[in-house]
């Protein structure tokens, strides 16, 4: 399972990561902040990490 690390100090909640996530793991919550909603569904494709303009997301690949 992958671990999703979000640097909230760098994240501007643009939503690019949410749009690129193929498994719908991320969302912008009601307060406008990025939130991990289903970390167990993350496939560690790293599209969110690669597309984040603020370098605010890091994916650590775990062992199964």
C-alpha cells in the first residue's frame, strides 16, 4: 500500500492532483483543502506527485 504525504504549507488546493488521480483517492474538502479520502485505493501511479505544480505531494510506495 502506498502512503500519500501532503505538505499543506505548500499546497494551494488547485485540484490538479484530484483531476489526474485514476482511482479517485484525493479530494478537495468543504473547506477547500486537499484531503486523502481512500488511501488504501492508491495504486502508487504518482500522477498526483508528478503533476503537482507546488511539489506538495509525495508518494511512498509500501510493501504488500
